[in-house]
């Protein structure tokens, strides 16, 4: 049981360390969606370059 708990804790720690969190304040319109989409794409490109 202890090994299972340690595996869960390690998995959660991995997620917390590797998943980006975004907080933006914007109007709920198309321009906000386009901005956020661009930001996610840029961040993913940066993240992928760091893994090489």
C-alpha cells in the first residue's frame, strides 16, 4: 500500500511541475480565444524545444 501511495504522490508531483497554469483576465469574445490559442501554441513550441 505504501508503494502505491508513493507512486501516486510522485505522479501528482510530476503533473504539478510540468503542467503550465494560465490566468488571464479578458473579455469573453473571439479575440480573447485567438490570443489564448496563440499563447498555448507558443508555450508548447518553447516546451518542445526545451525537451530536445
